[in-house]
C-alpha cells in the first residue's frame, strides 16, 4: 500500500514537471531562418551528408551554395528537390541548374546516377 502511494505521488510530480509540448500550425514557420537551404548527398548505409548550408538571401552564402551545387553536378551526381503536395504525397523534381531550384526549397538532395546504363561500344 505504501509503495503504491509513493509511486502515485512520484507520477504526479513527474507529470507536473513535464513541460507541455508546443504545437505549430501547418503554415506557421518553426525555424528562425526559413530561407536556409541545405545541400545534401545521399550515401548508402550512412544516410544524408550535409555538403553546404546557407541563407540564399545573403549573396556570399548563395555563391557558396551555387559553387557546391556545380561541384556535385560536375562529379556526376544528380540533384533533386523534395516536394510535398497538398494531399501529403511526396515527390521530387530533378534539377540541372541552381536557377531551377525553387527559392523556398529547404534542401537539395544529390545522389549518384544508376550504373549500367551506358550503351555498349564493342559492337
């Protein structure tokens, strides 16, 4: 009986000390800098690796993003911008130039081209 009363009292104190989670509306910005863009590379077995991150409204940071973007394309990677439709469906749009990336995109994901697609030249 005493153990049960002590456990109940502890549970009440824990619930009282636990902060209430903050919820945001779907159209409300959560981060402090909504114009920050991340360039990520997918690496099998490791997840996403951050290549560059910056504010596209700051000219020097935008230039760094453009250079990192070009470097990945020159290395043979493909670039895609994740999109989400109003009904919640997720898609990605392939981009070939930094100017094709929407200004409000949160991230651009780079991934290697599939191997084995080159035409045979020995025929």
